[in-house]
C-alpha cells in the first residue's frame, strides 16, 4: 500500500514537472507564429508606404484628375501626357478576354472533377492540371507570341498585328484556369453529400444535380474563385509584356497592339528614366492604381463569400 502511494506521488511529480515545459513550448510556438504574421503585415505596410511616397512626387507635378481621366499616355516622348486610361483599358481588355476563356473552362473542369470523375481519374488529372500553374509566365508569353498568334493569323484574322491583346488574353485565360478550377472544386466539394442524395432520390439526373444543386449551393465560393483569378490576371506582367505589345491605346479591339499597366512599369523600369523625374515617379502612380484595383477585386471576393456563404 505504501509502495503504491510512493509510485502515485512520483507519477504526479512527473506530470507536474512536464506542465511548465509544455506551457513554455506553447508560448514559443505562439511567439513564432505571431512574428510570421507580423512580418506579413509589415511587408504590406512597407509596400503601401513606398508606393504612396513615390507616387506623391508624381502627383505634385501632375493633377490626379488629369491622370485618372486623360486619354493619352506618353510620359517619355514629347509632348508628354499622363492620362492613364489607355493603360487601364488595355489591362481590362486582356483581362476580359482571359475571363471569357477561364470562367467556362475552369467551372466545367471543376464540375467534372467534383461530380463526374472517379477517384483514380481525379488523382491523375488534378496534378496534370496544376502543372499549368507552375509554368513560368515568360514561357506563356512566348507561347502566345510564337504559337497562338501565328495560328490566329493563319486561320481567322490575317491582318492581326503580331503583338495583340487577343492572343495574350487567350493564353492568360489558360494560365488562370488551374486557379479557377481548384478553388471552384473546393467550393463544390464543401456542399454536403446529403443534398446530392436527396436530389437523386427525387429522380434528378447527374447533370441536374450539378447545375441545379451543387453549383447554386457553392455559388459564393465559385464567384470568389472567379474574382481571385481575374485579379491575378490584372496583375500579370511578363505574359502581356511579351505578347500584347507596348502601344498605349484606348481601344476595345483585341486585334490591336495595346499596353497594360504592368507592361508599362516593366518598360520604364528597364529604361533610363532619371530617378525622381515625373517619368520615373509615374511607375509608382500606375503601381498605386494597380494596387487599388487588385485590392478592390480581392475585397469584392471576400464580401461575396461572407455575404452569400451557406453554412451547413
């Protein structure tokens, strides 16, 4: 009896000595995670501050209203003009073409992987699809320039320019398909199985279950996937720099050469614009506008998810 009590006391002492150690380990892990989160926040703040400080020097020389509403962009050649609308129009034109490609293909791919593909086929197709997301964007750019554009010129539009918004938008749409399909598939897989089984019990076909049950139930996640994919397209750089051209033009014709906001930033950053000049500071003004646009798209996606998300 006495030996049993001594053993119990030793076990209690062992447990008591281990509790402070576990508490210390938890505090260390908590501190490391906090530092990681703090690094992310400070990085974002640093980017915003650098953009604002440099863009302020630009807006001292150029009125914001002229920058936002001007229809001619010529910051290097005289007479200089700083109307950003041609760059915005080029960016949105390429993004619109990419959306026409990525949204239906991405949604159809997600529906197939979620509702139709057997497990073995899903395990094979999913990695192959995600390989597209790992291809460098510069490769996509040369693919659009050397393969897609000649095919379009031979088959559809012989007068289309070598650098154009159409081929850049088509290839960009293929580039963001993995993002759209993966996020949409995750939203569809989150729909409870009981909803599908109830529809099948009522005599619905697989197509009806997909179109009338699963997609409406996962609509908030699907819309958020579309918005995130398009915000990715808006910020794309190398593909449009290589394939879309460097002609800032306010046009809706995808067969013409255009220039996007990111392509202009690359063009001037690689040039010889004097530091502190209006041409150099225009990089940060355009970057600030691009930051606001992508931030607005991401906030819109977050709002859609929180507003129409269904909890099961």
